[in-house]
C-alpha cells in the first residue's frame, strides 16, 4: 500500500514511558494474575522493523491454494531446505500477520503460512468451525504438503490450535512455539458478554474499514485504532497495520471461531505436549493476559518462557528483530 503518513517521530511523539498507567484489559470480565517479569533481551530489540524486507517481496509468486478436508485453503510458501516452519494466525488474522518473519526464515528454511478456513482468502469450510476441527485441518494440511519435522508456530487462537495439534502428537511436529496463545483464561470468560462485544466489533468492521484506511496516515489515529492489539501502533509502519486491518476485515469465521474458542478446555491434556516448546508473550498484552504464559509454562514440561517488555498481543510483528532471532535460535537447538 502506498501511503504517505505522518510518523510519531516526525510529530515529536513518543511511546508511553515507564510508569505510564497500565491499560485496562480488552476483556475486563476475565480473571488473571499479575503479569510476569520481562525477560532481558540478548541483543537488539527495536519496536517495529527499521528494515522491512517484506515490502521488497513480490508476494504473488509465493501464494498457493490447496483442497484439504473439503475446504479450500489459501497459503503462502517461501524458501526451501532446513527445518520447515509453519505459521498459524489468530482470530481475525491471516497469513499476512507473519510478513515480518517469512522472508527472514525463508533464507534457510521452507516457510508456510496459511489462512485458516473462513479467514483471509480461505472461504468458509463445509464443516463446523471448532478448535478441534481447525486442529485436524492443520494436521491434514501439513501432511498433504509433505511437511516433516517442523516447528509449528501459532499466535493467539493459532497458538490454541497449534497446541491442540501438538497434544495429538503427530510425527511431523518437532517443536512448538506459542505467541500470546489462547486457551487458558478463555476457558473462564463469561461467554455472553464476550460474544456480545464481538458481535458489535464484527458488525462495525465493514463500516469502519474505510475510516481505518484513511486513519493510517496519521499516527494519533493509528494509535487510537490499534491500541487494543499493539502496544505502540503509532510507531509501526502504516503498511503493516494496513495488512493486519485488511486481512481481518469481514472474516466470515470470526464469530463462529470466537464461539468455538470460548469455553473450550484442554488444560487437563496440556501435559501431553512432549515436544520442546517456546512460549513468547508481550507483557502488555490486552487481549490475552500475560499471566496466562505462566500457566502454559507450568503445564508443559519441556517449555521455556520469554516475556517481551513494552509489547502487546503480536510479538512477531511488534518486535520482529528480537522474535526472529529468538525463534532462529530455538529452531537451531
């Protein structure tokens, strides 16, 4: 997207400094403990990416479609060799949520990022949208693409689905990476108020998309529109925010997937995850409380937790330099 925007830096604005009062959670009817302490970074850790490689890629060369379980699945594939890496987006997401990560790993790995049925450019499936069915879809999708010994990476609902896949222990999953994964506090969400809020958000999505597109040109509006997902959206490239907004616009599976997510409980089966697991969370996540990271760490025996300070719900896009380095190290171990 070609857009000339007013940047936060140009306007003399800065992100929230230390001591800024914490924002209220997006779902105030969830219960969670205090956030975990942030993990010190072992290298460069900018917010956003000063050198966005994905803007120089002709993505049309890497888009594919395949029929899986009666559903048409749109996906992006790039690179070859090394251990495959499969990215699974979250609720209201799409494969473009991984734009900051795909080119980096495609240098040495086969990288695949799919649109779950009902999101992005994948149409609604002929079967009921459930976490279990999405898990089976990901399993059959990877088998059909002959993925072996891969690192399965999921964000938000995609982390929930990826965990469900790992619980089944398919032979193609060698490592699991969970970014701000759903599945802990979502069990305790009071269903009706959450669904009511979601219906309002979904109903206004089409009307507000044009306003969001215009608003991307000014950093104050970017901040107001995306502050529930990103910690400092006014400091990110407007092109990246546009890809997030455009991919989420009017996703037909949004409400069914939200209903499937709320109340689905796998806590008693979490200890069946036996593959090495990396848990990454933004300490300032307003969508899924960062305290949930401690529960994942407690239930998954072979796991390691890394908490990004000054980061919201999508660490791979907010702090891609650090996340790419961390995932690179984890995959190579």
